[in-house]
């Protein structure tokens, strides 16, 4: 996979026909799914299992935004990148971009905030030193 993302962490995705809408391009809601996929993979690399959350602490999405720069159409392969902009006391801010292989350009940028919580109590918790160190290793 060629990394056309500015971020150290990225995944590749083949655009599917079913992701298109009546206007002939990838539906805007799908971009949030793309961001979710790379965010989940990033957090899995930090030791969070997105499918079997039996640990008591983990991330919950607090906010997300997307800038639609150019439409994406089937067929295409996109590179979805994610990077940590800031680690706060209880939150992590991520930035995203999506690179289109077909267009050879960035087609979307976005950002989100996740908050670390105790899943059993629903109370925010501090981002652990262990997670902070793992993020530093990924981000360089």
C-alpha cells in the first residue's frame, strides 16, 4: 500500500458500489464510517478491542466533523489516515484525511474527539500514561 496520507497511521479501502448515492458519488454519511474504521484500527493498535469490550476503560466518541473536498466515485481505492492532534487529561483529539488513488488527491479532511470513560460507571477517566506512550510511538 502506498501511503498518500500525511499521517503515520492509515488503512486502505476499496470503495464499494453500495457506498454510492443517487447523485453518483459516495454518500456523505459514509465518510464518517471511513473515519470510524481508521479510528477503530488505530485504537486496536493501542490495545483496545473494538468488538469485545470487556475491559472497564476505553474511548467513546464525543464529537466528529468532516470537510468534503471532492466527490469520490466507484471504482476507487482510498487511503484513510488518522493522527492524534492532542492528548488532553481525559480526551484525545484526532485528525483524518482521505486520499483518492483515482484522483491522486486528498478528498476529505476531518477531526474528532474521543473521551476515555469507565464503561461500568460512565465517568470520564484520565488517559493513561501507557496509552500516551503508545501514541508517542505511533506518532513519532
